[in-house]
């Protein structure tokens, strides 16, 4: 199957962002809805993606080979050690509490990002970024009065690369 340039670019996004979900791809691709993403995946990329046991979108090994993109998550046995993520998720990792310290709320992490990087992301974008990093095994959630977050692994053992 020959893919269009757009389809190859979108497949590269899936490889780099995996595991991901419709909402993340919807935002990245500028589509109107998650169902539009699903329709595109089924019509254009059906052979190159699948949904895992948590319904997250993942690329097949053939997809990564076809587009020549490294997977967004490199697992080295006892958890991820290298991830490729968008800028906000990279900033989240940089300010998130270490794995052996007290976890922080979404709002506390939002304020830490504002202070550290002089940017003003939307709280929902930070929450979504935290959840995406949790799906990748980089962030863990602790449920107290509100959900709180911290790194799931040692900061020094993780390489975070910026996704183009």
C-alpha cells in the first residue's frame, strides 16, 4: 500500500506519540473530532496501527520501519528510559516531583511550569499531558483529595527528547 505524504506524516506522528489516543491526534492534526481521527485511521492507516488492551493507539513495527521514525517510547526492561514528547510534556517532566518525593496536583504542576518556563498553558492541556505521560509509565498518580502526580522513575534514568 502506498501512502500519501499526509498519511506518512500522520503515521510518523502515531509512531512518535505512541501510546496515544484520538484526542491527542485530533489536536495535532487539527481535526474537528475524535471520530474524524478514527475514520482517518480506518480509511488511511488501517494496516499500520492497532489499539492495545487499554484502547490506546499504537503503531505496528512495520509502520515505524516505513516512516523511519523512532518510537516515542523506548522500554528497556524495567520501564521506559527514553521518550519523545511534545514541548509541554517535556516541561512537565522537568518540573514534576521526583519519584521518591510527595506528589503534586495538576494546578501545582501548572504553576511550576509557569514559573520555570514563563509560559501559560491551559490547565486541561497540563492534565492531558500528565495522563499521557502516565500511560507511557513516566508519571504515576497518587489519589488523595485530588489526583496528584510525580515521576514514576528516577529523573536521571530518563532521556526526554522533544518531538518536532
